[in-house]
C-alpha cells in the first residue's frame, strides 16, 4: 500500500461515511472528500490531508454542514 493510500485509509477509518480521494494536478495534489449516499451534500476540497482532517474534525465536533461551508448567508429566522 502506498503512503498516500495509507493516509486516505486512516482518514476514512477515523471519519466513517466520508469517501476520500486525491487529485493530482500540475500545481500539486488536492485532497477531496464527499458523503455519498446521504442527504448531506458536502463536498470538500483541501490542499493537504491535515487540512482535510481539520475540516472533518470540526464537522464531527458540531455535526452540522454549516461548519464546513461557513455561516449561513440566508435571511435570519423570524
């Protein structure tokens, strides 16, 4: 198993339900994740596995999608 695959496997084990992959581009790799097969439509793109872990940790701590995408910019509740 490659080091990259080991890192992905650890992240997937720590955050079940998230599908994680690496995209290699000319300027460097980016790490992506998504929650397929759920109503939660989060797709995250980060520059490193550590950055992805930080986002996923924040999501797991609060359990809400807004923490991944930023505060709700819609109108306030009446």
